[in-house]
């Protein structure tokens, strides 16, 4: 699969309500370009892929909007909708906030968000100028569901 085919497949899978294969998402991931942390600053709207991972429904339940990267040292991983529709950083649920680093994942150095209070990492690759693919990685049971990572996307707001 080349990068253009990967982008088309990525956009097809993001619209599926169920049955998205983690293996297929892994194949797409390998075709995408790494992205430096400094290039992803800003506000991003998030969406999970429907792989059956337990985190998918949990993010829906907490009314997850996305992520905000104000700087490499000021990242807000869980921007959620409040009761009145306002956006806020859910610091309690995230056990703090986060920072951005350029880290190696699967043999490539790419932007990675490191949670302040959890042993979790979000790795990012560029789909296009306004879209990132993310893989959540870490030791916790929340992150690894039946041995598989959580896959998501971010779109620049």
C-alpha cells in the first residue's frame, strides 16, 4: 500500500460504525509520515476508530471532544464537553495533563504525547495537512484491550 492508498483507506475506515480491524490500521500507520511535535500545536477534534476497543465507548461516555497542544510543555489530552456544552480539560480523569516529545515508536521518531499522571503515550503520524492518526500506547489495561492498542484520529480545528 502506498501513502495515497493509505490515506483513502484511512478515510474509509473512519466512517465505519464497527468492524474496523486493528491490523488494517497498523498497515495504514506504516505508510504514513512521522510528524515533529512542534508541527501539531493547536486544537484538535478527536474520533476513535470502531475496533471494539473498550476505550472507544468510554470516550463517548465522557463526551470527549479532542486534544489541545498549546506548546510542547502544555498539552491537554482530554478536552471534553461539560454539562452546558462548554469545553474543558478533564484533568481529574486524565490524572493531570501532558507534554509533547519526539519519541521512537515502531522504529520511527514521531510526535508523542506523554501523560503527566499515567503510564500512557499517544503517538501521532500525519495523514494530511489537517489530520493526524494516533495510537495510544502504554502498560495499563485501559490502553491495551485484548493486547491491542487504541486507534484514533485528530482533525485540526
